[in-house]
C-alpha cells in the first residue's frame, strides 16, 4: 500500500532534457505548471510528439473533482487538485508487485472495454447472456425452454476454470490444486473432487483445449450459461441430443457468444444508450489531464469491434460518453473533443496478436471526418464498413495530406514509432484482461503493466475491517501447530520405549494435559472462525457467497492471484485511481517473505 503525504503542495516542472531521464521537480508555492506540445511534422502519419520541456504556466481549475465527485472536504481527490495528496481510501490504493518508477515512463496507455469503460453487469452482461441464449435456440437447435432462463450476474467470478469434458467449474490455488469444484451448480464432495483431480499419475495442466479460463469479466455470462446447460442435460437427457456432450455444449456457447458479437447486436444496443450499460466515471478526465500535463504521451489501444459499422465508430461513442463534454440538453450528438486527451488511438488492434512485432497487419489511419481508412503504406484509401442502408462514402482521388492520431490495426512496432518510444520499459499499459492485455505486453515486450480489478475494492475494505479477527485466527492456528508438535514428540518418546518408568509416567501425564489443551485451542479456533464468518455476513459487503475471496482459496493465493502477481507490475480497482497518485511516483513493492522469514519477522 502506498499512502501519499497528507501535506498538499503545489509544484512546478523544471526544464527537462529530451532524453526523458528526468522528471518534474517539486517546490512549494510555485504553482502547477505544464508542458506545451511540440509537434514534429514528419509526414502525414507522424504523430505530433510531446516533449517534457518548455514549461508554460497552466493551472488546473480549482473545481476539478476526484472520483465520485470528490469535494474539498472529502478524500481521494485527483492528486494535482488543491484537495489532492490526502490519505487515499484503501479501496482505491494502487498495489505494487514490481517496481515502477514513473520518472522513467514516457507513454501511458489504456484499454477501453472494462478498463476506461466499466460496463454494468446487471445490464450489459445480461444483454450478452440473453443474446447468447437466443442464438443457441435459433441457430444451434437448443430447446425453446432456454428462453425462459434468467442470469444471475453475481454468481460467477474471474479466475475460475471450466472443465469442458466433465462439466465442472473449478477454483484452484496457485499450485493448480483444485480447492472448490462444482458440477454445474452441484458442489462436488471432497471424495469426488479427489477422485477426479487428485489421483492421477501425471498432473493436469488445466489448460486449453480441455479447459477454459474465465479470465475476463466478458466471460462470466458464458460460464453461468455453461453451468445451466450442464444441469439441464443431467436432469433432462432426452431434451438435448446424445451427440452433444459437455464439451460440445461449451463449444456451442462460445459459438453463440461469437455470433452475438459478430452481428453487432450488443454494441448497437450500447451505442444507442451508453448510460444504461456503462458506469459514469468523472475521475477519468482529470487523470488523463494530469498525465498529459505531466509530459506523458497518452494512448488508447482497444479491440472494440462493431462489425456492422466501423471499429472506430463504437470507440467514438463510448469515449464520447466517458470523456466528451457534458451535454446539459441531453443531446446525443458526438464530438471529437475527447481526442484532446490522447496522442494516439488505435481501434481494432486484434490483441494479443498486436503485441507481436512480427504481426504484419497493416496500419490504417482513420479520417475522423469521413470515417475512411487511409493505408499508411501509401496504398489506396478505403471506406470503412457501414451499417446496412447507411450513407455511402466516396473515395477521394488522392490521400489527404494531414497528420492523424486515430488508427486501426497495425502492431506494436507501429505504435512505438508513433510514440517515439525507444525502449519497451518506457511504456505503462493499463488493462483488465490478464492474458489479452497484461501477460502478452509484459512477457513479450517488457512493458510495465497495471491490471484493473474492479472486484478488489470491496474485498480490500472487508479485509481491513476484519484484520484483527484474521490476526487472532493466525495466532490460534500457530498455537495449535505448536501443541500438536509437542504431542507428537511425547507419543514418539513413549512408543520408542526410550524413557524409564518414572519419565514415562510424567510424559503420559503431560500428554493428557496437552491433549486437553489442544482441544481447548481447537474449540477456541472454531469459535473465532465462526465469529469471523458472522462478521463477514453482517458487514455491508461480503466475500463471494459461492467462491469466497477472489485472491485466496483457503490459506493459499488463488490461481488468479498468482497470475496477477506474475504479470501485473501494479494492480488496482479502478483506472481513475492512477489520478490519485503523483505522476512522479516511484511505486515500490513490499518485501517478499519466504515462510522461514515470515515466522521470524511476524513474531
């Protein structure tokens, strides 16, 4: 956890060397300064690059609000505002796995879906679920009864693994041991679980193609639908073809999900009424302003598809909703004002392939006025695909001679050139998808990464509320271990006949006393656990009713937590939390402890 100093200071940027090896210095009462853009015109497709030098006076307006409209008397305001720099609410902390020195970062990038744009699960995921069910019935021959099903958007969580062949849903620890298993919605007993996953000669890797990883919030609806189909097939075998086993049913669910996205139905609904499906977040714009004013290049790389219209159109709708100017009259007209917060925007990036430089996908510039794609390899201009019946676009005789900041396709090599990035370690990328955003960008490129985990906020608050009870449980568990060790030693001594009669009598007496003590501690431990769970139940937010704590399973980190630890340099609950910290922040990880060190330093 990182707590900024409670003292609010204003500061000014010093003149910087263009190598980006230095960063703003701090001095009290000098005001907040910014850097103007320096554009280097090097052809129509060269980004106007930013430099961290030539400071000019620029002040953030004093009425800038932090997350949730934070005012002067509240905490967690944007760091650069007069009210910033206060103690940050624990649910909005940025947690650090690997050191990230923001002084060495040149460009900060963002994914859009479930990163900048947080979709409402009760509306968006339900929309995806209902669309998938309709496709299963209409296109894949499933019974009409499915149309009466409903979706519990709270049931599934990220980090689960679907066993496609057996119809099971698993939660594993970081060592890939199955700790919780359901067949459909039926909890497997310990014996069933061990018989299925614990008695093999060769350990299962739990990877594709036999397993599916629920590693993104987009996958929760399909996981829930798969569990429903498993139960339905078990209880109504005559209503689903014998040819369709669990594996085939999962494949059908995936095909139906793809059909929903491919025909543009989901994104069309969102585009028609963004407020119904996307959470408003007034922390995003101040955060982006602070980053750009601090001299960072800011970019957006998204996969967002809107296949009956252009890839750019959907991005434009969503980003207008999140970052566009307020429309008091309720107008839905789109503007390009939000683009001032970004240096480069790439839609239709096809991540994770985008992160491989050998990916030879062409990079097209998007003419935001006409919607046309301009081949940056000096090929012919082409019109984007439009809605059926939409206006047709005429191709120009020659390519427009102007600079662009919106692109489509391409690969990471194109992006590095557009941003004038010399080293991958100079890039910080913020995303929500552990594989599509974080793993590839970290493992292949060496980008610095930040994972957005919305579920984290309430869990961290609950852990903080229960911290004393958790400490008591740890002490009692340690005491049980200590007593059991003494009992085992005495029993060994008596069994080996290495004691004379007097010593054996004393050992037998002590053994009886220790066994009584062990029982007392066991009961106390159980009572403490009961109190702990009662506190969880009475608190306004709880761990998940089925799967428990997101980052834990029993006493071990969950598989999801292990992935976060391996691939995310930083992680936090909301993208706007980045605005609560200094743009010159040095994020330092806590010290790693091995079990032998933990026992020493915790006592």
